[in-house]
C-alpha cells in the first residue's frame, strides 16, 4: 500500500513538471531570433510577394546585417519596421507599446481630393440627418450620404431611413473618400441595399502553405440581394484614402449597372490581414489573402474609377467640391 | 458529477509559437453502467478559461470531451485489481485570440480509439471504506478535423460545398505516435453509508495533433466528485 502511494506521488511529480518536455519551448527573445521569427512568418504567409515582385530573401540579407543581440528595443523596432516597409502594403504594421510601424505611401503621394470643412459647411450644412454612421442631406434633388468609417456598424433601420429618403429624390451620392475601411460586413450591408439579386463581384484566395504559390482555390465573392432596395442612379465617390473594406465596397458597387464611381482610384488594401506575435510580445499583421476583380486584376492595386477627377483648387477656394458637382451632373444626365 | 480547476498549457502554431498557460474551470458529468463481465463508463467534460502567454497576450479557450470507457472483468473481479479495456474519446477545443482582429478563431476536433487500463484498490481506514482508482488511456487511431494554415476553416474547406462534402474533404486521420492523446488519472473515493461516494481526482492529459500547424496541450486538473447510485 505504502509503495503504491509512493509510486503515485512520483507519477504526480513527473506529470506536474513535464510540460517543458512535451510542449516546445517559447522561441528565444534575442533580437536576432525575433528578426528571424518575423521574417519567416512573413515569408510563409504574406500573399503578395510575386504580385509586387518583392525579393524577400534579398531583403533578409540587407536587414539581418543590421541586427545584433546587443541592440535595444527601439533600434530593433526601427530595423523591423523598415524591413516591413519594403512590402509597400497599408495592411502591414508592427505594434509595440511605444510605436506602430506603417506604410501610408498608398495615399501620401497622391492628391487629397477631400476637404471635410467644405463638406460640413456647404454640403451637409447644419440640418443634415444622422442615421447611425450615415450623415445625409439633400443637395438639390439628390441625397448626399457621407460615411466616414466601415468600422461603424450600419444597422438595418438606419439604412432603410437613408433608402426611403433617397427614393424621394433623383439619385444618391455615397461619399467614401477618406474612409480607411473597417468591417467588411458593413461593406456588404451597404452594397446589398442597391441590388435585388445576388451579384458576383470578385474572387479571393488565401495562403495555405509555406510556398509563395501555395494558395487555396479561388472562391467567389458575391453581394446578396437586399430588401426594399434603391434602384435609382448611384454615384460613389472615392479617393486614394479609400482603403481596405472601402476598396472592397467600391468593387462591389462597380459591378452594379446603375452605379458610377467618381474621383480617384481607391488606395487598395485587397489582402485581408493575418496577425502574429513575436517572442517579446510585439504583434504584427500583414496581408494573407488575394482578391481579384472579374477581369483578374488585383484590387490590392485599387479599384479604378469610371470618371477620374481631382479637387480643383479654384473650386475649393470658393467652397465648392467640384467632385460632388461632377457627381450631380452625372446623376442628372442619367435621369 | 465533478467540478474542479484545471492547469492548462498549450500551443497552436496556427496562432503563434508562444505557449499559452492558465487556469480553467472544469466540470464533468458521467454515467457508469456495471454489467457482469464489463463496466461501461460514459463521461462528458467541459472546461473554459483565459490563457496568457509570457509577454501578456491572451486567448479564451474552451474544451469539450465526450469519452466512453469499457472495462472487461470476465475472469477477474469487478471490484478490485487491474482491468483492461478500450476507450473512444471525442474532443473539441475552441480558442479565440484576443489581440488578433482577423482570423482570431481556431479549433480542433478528434475522435479516436485506444486502450485503457485501470487499477481498483478498495481499502479501509479508521473504519471507513475507500476506493483508490488509477486509470490510464492512450488514444491511438481515429479522425481529426482542425483549423488550417490561416483562420478557422480546415484545409480543403470550401464554403460552397455541402456539410457532408466538406466533412469528407477536410477530415484527416489520427495517426498513432504522430498524433497523441494520453491520459492518466488517480481518484480517491470515500464510500458514504448511503452507498454514494465522494471523491477527489487528479488527472493529466497530453495531446499533440500533427499537421502543417501543430497543436499541443497539457492539462492537469483536480476535481471534487460526487458519485450517486441510481439503482
């Protein structure tokens, strides 16, 4: 009896101390190990190496030479941030407690094409309606709708108010300039309000292996039919700061026959970000999927507009948004 | 019926190479059916808790098991000594990473058969009756379905496929040694005058699931048990 108890106590001691043996240890936290971990994960899961013709091996050689195990956190962050910057992707970030790396070149090198003050003062004015995240106001007989972020949930009731109001006029303008994206579900919700049948809008695939060409098969992306939809003419305004979910929204609307996209092309963001974490607790994200339009063009490069126009400084000096003026003209021509 | 606390350590390479550890609450409901030559034991377990990695990232983890043990005692007595048999274990673990905005949900499921052995040692101490049961199981062969390279969906999952088609295209074999599920428990029961019993159980379980993104977990729990004789 005593021997059996001893045997069980030994077994207990064994089991309580065996997790380091049966579960692999955490990776090392030295700068070189952290660099290698980040580089390897991007190497295995990033989805646009071939499309962007990025030589990730060469980038490793360049940046690993700048890392040593004696460097501090900020220096290591700078090297890793610069390495990730080479991906030229707005969906790539390294988040630490003291800074977030980013590449915002997808809009910084292009015209703004949006002036919030002009919108507030001369288009929304003081008596605009607020239906959830959607601000709307009639401009002549056209309903102008301003949506600032797809992170803001569009409730069914809010959307119905906008649609019913739009039906009183001669068209609708949806302004998603400077809308940096958010929840793709809201893009589907808003786009469904303009079609009474399912519409195929794009195809997507996801990385499913460590090889650069390891992807799942292409899967269709469709917007479903909405209820009590608006079937009149629609203009969507985009600019280079229309990114991520907003790019997807522009692609959805582009496939609807009554929709015209006006402004500048969207900034892209056609790869849905995957997340990871480094041994020191820093987290990061990068694109892990690809989305192409029905012609095979990557929407990572942005959705092109039907009418290309920039804000005119002479117009803005007079308080006019000439992109909205163009939208109004297009809608009048379509009526 | 039992309830207790579980110390859990695990790693899902689909999320991270970091280990996640923490305490989970557990509860179980079981049913034992004693026959002349065999004893069948059905048990369902539930556990839930928040796990953390060394730097402080967290994930929520939930585990559900349904296990069936069958012990044979045609030659030996049912009340004491070694008994051998087989078990079928069905396990599902679901986890959500709290720092990831996309692809933050992953899971694994397996159903596997394997041998099980137990040793029953009834004894008396200070005129009270006790039973000490030690049990070990090893799941050897079966099937598994688990989240794929990125995200929750298993490899080869297609949204357009039917549930049945997706099951057959995503299911993988649970292969001996490559995939592992080992369990050990030691339970001390105090038989009450009413023929019911109270127990204290320590159990440990180790699981490893192979694939392009491996899953490891080791859990150890201490449970208080109430056994009620139904008839």
